[in-house]
C-alpha cells in the first residue's frame, strides 16, 4: 500500500470517534478511511492520502474530538513498511535480534514503527494495535543487534510519554521465534493434542 501520508486518531469515546471520522472524510478527499472500535472501548480512525488532504482531515478530527482525543499520529511521508504491517502482512524471518517497543496507545506504536524503519536497517516484523493488547500498541523489529538497538532507540524517542517498555533480545531462541512469528495471542496456536 503506497501513499504519501497517513494519520491515526485514537479516541476514548466511541460516539465522538464516529463523529470525528465522519467530519474527517466530509472535510477532505482522503484516499481511504479505516475506522472502528478497539479494546478497551476506544475508537480508531486511520486515514491515508495526499499530505494536504490527510492534514485537513486530521484538523477536522481534532476539532470534533477535543478532550476525547487520546492520542494521534500524522506521518506526512509514512514508510512503506508501516502500510504493509498495518495491512496485517508479516515479515516472518529469524534474524540476529528482536527489538520490542510496547506503547500505551496505538498511535504511538505507529509513530515508533515508522521512526525505527526509517532510521535503521531493520525489518518491521509486526505492528499490532490495541485489540488483544488491552489498548496498547506493539512494534517488533528484527535485524542485526546494532540496527535493532538503533530502531528501538529511534522508536522510543518519538513517543517517550507513551512508552510502556522496550526490549532488545539478541539471539532469541528458535522456539521463541516460532511463537513470536505467529499472530501473538496465547491460545490461538496450540498445536498439540490434549492427553
């Protein structure tokens, strides 16, 4: 998915989020809008398109959202890996190191992912938003240890107030790579038969 700009607004009110999303697409001709509820009762609105349209849509969302706007990110030049990861595509690859950035919000995770892949030679293994995470965001980078360290540092630097935790794991065990490369939910991938 190639696009010049991306923005995500995260609301702590579903009603306000729906109104804001409506105002956003009424105000500006964005290429696409994706909106809906996530845990724990928040509403996300993602828009993509040309920079001016996305910027104008964000302004409309902020005007409606006001105090219900929990967090937001506007990327006028989003890295293509972010779009790929948002579409659910995964880079399934065992490499030298795994970097983890855990954020309080989905918007902060998108911002961290974009900063990390722009500033370091890493793969964006996963970008998960809110559902199944209690509203948090999760970014997983892979690559050489030094590159993963750089990506994690850059990712955490853009959202320091939303950071929950970061980790860099060199030489992640093969059994853990198998678990990390799956969808990430605990009960969704048991492969053994009960006794």
